[in-house]
């Protein structure tokens, strides 16, 4: 690590931050279109090689299949989650009583109080429960806001799909045009970046999307076998948590298992424990097969990138953070950021 490396890294991070903060909201449909083009391009190449189909028809077919499958899946998921959230909202008073009973039992176990909660703990518990109640209430009553945003979302999706189609169809033409416009050295650097960094990021994200989808389906199937309520919502939540290193879905599974062993049904607790272990093992096997350890980030680096992304950009930063980390590592590996011999002479 040299001062020149630090300077170039800082410069790149500043540029990426400004781009994500101020430019991304305006060009997001086209960026997403480019990302989808990278994800779908291997399938398009496969169809072109195995059939007599042109890239234009292969691109159209891939986008049509993606749109149809995604539309059906999202429609089913949104409908189920909406039903589960509405059901949860109706049961909140009952769950609140159980929640207070568990807190009483916990305090009895540690020998601090027998019947009444101390005022500070009671206020804290009540505040947290009120926050949860307000959150679920907002989700239930927020359908009107979703409907209001549908026209703008539809326009964005239209531009995303169109840009995806044209980027896939005319990839070779775009590459040739850039080759004529850019100096030979700059174009060579661009090709290296495209193959080593952009494709690498697309491969990692593609693998993570597959992992999230597979773990969500496994969680939903397992929760359904255990006859657990809110299978789809919990399955989606557990799959998203599975992205987080170290903590992962254990943030939900561990207290859930403890609850059933002490206050609930021990057989359900055993089932949840088996499901947690099975999903964790399944994900490790699939992750090793899909992306390999060398393409990921160290857990500490992932945690830091997630935290910084969230602090800088809000919830969307959970996606931005790791991608920026992978990009910087790719720039470093490709030599765009000087990594040796960079000291002043």
C-alpha cells in the first residue's frame, strides 16, 4: 500500500459515491438494464450457438421468459405476503400478551422480579412493541401508496426492459463503436475492465440471487412442513438475512428455537433446529459450487461494506456496499488502481 494507491482508491471511492448519490436516481433504469444484459448474455449466447436464432430473437425470448416468470413469482409472493401481514396485524394483541408473559418468565429466571416488570424495562418493552405495531400497521395501510407509484414504476420498467434488449442485441455493435471512438489503449483497458470486473460483479450477484431464491424456497418448504404460520414472509426474510455474514438467519432461528424449547412446542423447536442446520449446509454447498471462495469477500469486509453502504445511502446501500467493495478489489487486481511501485521516487 503506497500513498499513490491510497490517493487513487480515495479518488475512485469519491467518484463512485457521487455517481451513486446524484446520478444513479436518474439513470437507474438504464444501469439496471445493463446489469440484466450481463446476467442474460450467457443464456443468449447459448441459444445462438445451439439454435439458428439471431441475437435479436434470443434476446427477446430471454426477456420474455424472465418477465413472465418474474411477474408470476412476484404476483404470487406479494399476494401471499399481503395476506400474511394482514393476518399478523389481527393477531398482534394476542402476541403482545405472550410477549409480556415471556418477559415476566425471563425476569423470574434471573431472579430480579417475581411478578411485575421494573418501570424502565416495561417502558422499553412497550416502546419496542409499539414500534413493531406501527410498522405492521403502516405495511397494511400502505397499499394505496404502492398503487400510486405503479405508473412511475411501469415507466421505469419499460425503459429497463428496452435498454436490456438493445444492449444484448447490439453488444457487438456497441463494442465496435467504442473501439472506433476510443484510443486503442483506452479501449483495451475498457475491455479488460469489462471482462475482469463488470463480468465478475455480474457473476457474483447472479450467484447471490440464485442463492437467495433457492434458500427462500427451501425455508418456505421447511416452514410449510412444520405447519408454521407466515411461511412466505418468513422465508423471504430468512433468505435476505442469509446474505449477512456471521449473523445470517440465525438472528431469527436461534431465539425462535429457544422460545419453542422453553415456552412453545419442543418438537417444533427440534424441527426448526434441523431446518436451520439443513439450510445452512445447503447454502454452503451451493455457494461453493456457484461462486467459489475466491470470488467473495471476507466476512469482516462484507460487514463493513454493508454498514457503510447503509449509512451513506440508506436501505439500498445494503446492495451498493458489497458491490462497491468488489469493484474496488477488481480495480486493484486489474492494476487500474496502482498497487505496487507507486511510491514517489
